[in-house]
């Protein structure tokens, strides 16, 4: 009887350990790929930092930093436009994070796009901004460049820039710089094409109010934290050091970053300590 | 008879007129304008229904009957015939202009539309090119018809 109870206790303990291990293994990012036109799931290949991941699941160690910065590449055959982007996830403490990625099918040769297509793509911003980005990028890249100077081009580029900024702030995709560049280009054209902007009810304030620099700083900080957690101490230290220098020179940097100067200093020290330990550690 | 002929010519040429107005009001198809949507709708109904009847039967028929005979004492065309000739030449030039601007800037035109279906947009692009090309050919045909009928009337008067 005692033997039976002992065996049962051992089995229960083994099950508990297995369950704990499973819970650790479940800490993962799941990349789900969809067709941007139809919204249907798509069989696609997903690579993270150059390495293809099985089943679109990136499993992280339990002691992994809660800040994640990765480069994602997605392809789904020649008929879809591949996408490559950096994504920064902060405070990832759960067991599973789902990252939806939309791929737009390539348009047929000579396909013409219209305001109607831009309006339809933009309408997905409230639902999933990445879908809007995938569709608007397709229209932008497949339309003849001389259309960019028309009212259609202004409408398209304004909505694409807004969607790229939305993808940066809502889904933490590294697209703030692209959005900033596009808004700056539109602002530079504003006086020459005033009638087009006015017809779209776009004012100069619509092109200047977004906090691109603040979001870019946040993404840089997340990238440095990720580098630190992945053992890339030197690049992490350099990035922290740059941010620290900027924060010491301008108080707004610290406010935009939402990180105090003292914290940045300790981040630099931590990266430096780990770098020295890695250098002195036996191979 | 002339009033009827000019009215029918105007009705026949309406898509060309509206396309040219749309070109002017949209700064060469660079701006979005309701005239663009209107011209697409108009060319659609003309191309599918109205223009065939107007272009192949009514307008040439009325044009031919509007030719006035040569005045017996003068060896020249009747002023009414000349007016009709110049109206047709004007229509030919307007259709040439329309065809040129449409074929040069058809992508700009289509890009300003609110339609989003790829099939409908491709069809609109083809239809705009076909409609504007058809007016060039047909207005030239009416000019030759007018000259032929006038010449025939002239010959009969001389006999």
C-alpha cells in the first residue's frame, strides 16, 4: 500500500514538473499571417532575426527580458508581397502574445488603383492597422510615381503615413521614421499643392503634430534592452550610452522616453558589467 | 431641320463635352471632381445603350437631310451646309483633344474615382479610351458624309 502511494506521489510530482516545463515553453510569440485583401489565414514562412521559425511560433526562455525587439520577415510565395519589419514589444509578461501580420497579394500587371482603393484600405485602420499598412503600401508601390503628385497621391501618402505611424504606436512596429519622412515630404509640398491638401481637408497641423521622435526614442530603448537580453552587450551599451548622452543634453528626451537619467546610467553600467564578464569569462 | 440636327449633335457629343469639362474642372485630372464621376457614368450609359443608336443611325441621317442645296447662281456651298460642316469639324477637333488628354492621363483620371473594384476600374479605363477614339473616327465619317451629300446635291442642281 505504501509502495502504491509512493508511486502515485511520484507520478503526481512528475506531472507537476512536466506541467511547469510546458508552462515555460508556452511563453511565446505567435505570428499569424493573413491575406490583406480577404482577411483569410495564410500559410506563410516567418523568420525572426534571419532564422526561420517553425509554425510561426517564437518560443522565449522563461527568464527572457520582458522587452522584445526582433526583425520579422514574412513570405508567402511569389504572388504575395513579402514584408520585413522590426517589432518592439514591451512588458511582455504573459505566456503568449499574438502578432498578426498581413500580406497583400501582388496586383496584376498594369492594375490601376483609385481613391476608392485607398478609402477601402484606410477603413481597416480601426480594425487592424497592419492590414491598412499592407494594402496602402501595395497601392503606393504599384502605382506609377507620377500619380504621387495628384490629389490621389496626396490622399494616398497622407493615409499611408498615418497608418505607418499607427502601426508604430499601436503595434510597436518600427515604422515611425518612415511615417515621419512621408509627413515631412507632404509638408514640403503643402504650399505648392495647397488646393489638393485643402480638398482633402488636410492642414499643416495634421502633418506636424505627431510625436515621431518620442516613439523612435522608445523603440531605440526597447531595442537596446532586447540586445542586452540576447547577449549583444556591446551594441546594447552603445545604444544606452547614446540615449544617456541625449537625455543629459536635453531634458525632453528623458520625458519622451519615460525613463529617468538615473535609470539610463544604471542600464549603461549593467551592459558594461555584462560585457566585461563576457570578455573575461573562459571560452 | 438645322435646329434638330444641332440638338442631336449636342446629345451625341455629350460625353466628349462632359469629359472636356471634367478635364478643365479637375486641373487636368489631377484633382478629384464630381465631373469625373459624372463623365464615367455618362460614358457608361452612352457606350452601352444610347450612342449606338445616335451614332450609327440618327445623327448621319439627320446630317444628310440637313444639307441645303447649292445656290444655282453661285458656285459655292449653302451657308447652312457650311455651318454644319464647321460644327462637325469642331466636333472632330474636340474629340481629338478629348482622345489626346484621355490617352495621356487616363491613369490620373481613373485614380481619382471612388470605385474600388479592379475589374470595374480596368473596364472604365478601356471604355474611356474606346469612347474618345470612337468620336474621332465617327466625326470624320460625318464630315465625309456631309461633303458627299452636298456634292451630290450640287451635281443634281447643275443638271
